[in-house]
């Protein structure tokens, strides 16, 4: 089983309004780790989601969305409300507002996570995003992550940094560095990297981050420009997979992350030693398959990752 931790929320995303009135918003289930959980399940993974989900109406939407994909909800439902994210367009660019104080997905403690841990079936733990930004729950996630690494699970991290939500830069970076020192697979975006190391080139920043991490593979996504990876002393660069009719990019990075994990599992490489032993061509194929999955997601509205059959048809697992 792949364990996933991190926020779940309802995204209210501004959509085009042609009548000149107040802006219209479309509600989507989401949260980066939530999206990654869904994408993993669609790619045939056994997935356990550790974060509490509210028992309110919006929480039902979130819970039902994961359950229909076969995800096991490991945390009890909570009476606290569902977290909200509002994505508005300001001069054509997205502007984010988050409403997460005293919400269900923030009710996380180290003892609670330990109690929810399925016995003897977990092989990997994926964590990231808003859940690690601040508060007692962020510290609990970090402590649990370190415990999972110590217990021998494969650990993967996607920080998915939202600068507007980080009010204590040094505190966040301290927590992030602790996580990095217990990470096998790290994926982040070019924007994440620029925020961590402002003023540095992307390749220099990625190398610095790898040196501060236990990760054997550091993957940096570049949006429409593709992705690159730092692997050993090598840098592997890929072009983006083509998108046949772009709808939106919601969940693309989360789908990329999930595909890295599922492809490693499907080829018997979901361990630190196996990851380190991969060839350069295998890493390139891993990146290209993950990019293909992200592109397929972008051909649909919201986070709508491809299932395993669709992904295999578009880009089969070919790693040696």
C-alpha cells in the first residue's frame, strides 16, 4: 500500500464570466496530496489516505471521490469544516486564498497518525504541500515522515510551495530541510526551486537541494518547458509531452508525482537502493511517462488523471 498524507480541500476556481457581472467560480475537489492519491489509485495502486476528511457536505464530496477510486480512508471523519481554496484571476494570473484554520484536515497529531498506520502492508509514504507549511499538524507530519523513513518505507516528497501561505520562511525551510534529509524521491516545480533559492539558476539550485537531501532522484517540473532530473552526477532533461487540446493544468503536477511513484512500483524500483541503481535511460523514460500522464490530465477539466490502461496505451512502461 502507498500511504499519502496532506491536505484535502474544495477549490473554488474562477471561470470566465461573459455577462460582465460578478465572477463565477467552479467548485472542484482537490488539494495536491488529495489529487496525487486519486492519480495513484487510477494507476492501479493500493492507496491509503491518512488525512482526516470533514463529515460536512463538502467533505462527503471529497470522501466519495476517493472511495469511488478504491482509496482506503485511514483517518476517522471529523465534524470540523472542510478547508477551502479560492483561486481568482487578477490581470489574467491566478491569485490564491486559503481558508484552513480549525478545519478537519488540520486535526492531525503524531499519535493519531501512528494509530491509523496499517500494520505490515505499507511500502511507501508520499507527503507534501500545504500540510507541511506551519502549525502543530505540520510538525506532526514531519515527525511521522521521519518515522516512516526510519521504519524502512520508501519516502517521496512534493513540497508544492504556496508562498502566500508561508508566514515564517525560516521555520518552513527548517522543516523542509528535515524532510529532505529523510527523502528518497523528491519532485518539485521550478517555482518551488526559485522560492527556496532565489537568484540561483534552476540547475544550480537543484544541485544544492540534492546535496542537502538524501534523495537519489530530484525531479524538477518546468510546466510547458518539460522537466529535468538530477540523478547521481548527471542531469537529464526532457521536453514536455504533447497535449491534445489543452483544457486546464489543474492537477498536472500531482499526476506527474503519482506517475513517478506508480512507475517505480510497477518496475520493482520502489526502494532507495533500486532507485539509485537505475540507468540514465531508465530515468529518462520515467520522466517521459510521468510527463505523458500529466499531459493526458490537462486534456480534461480539473484534476482528472488517466487510468493505467490509458497511460499504458499512450506511454508503456519500458524501463529495463
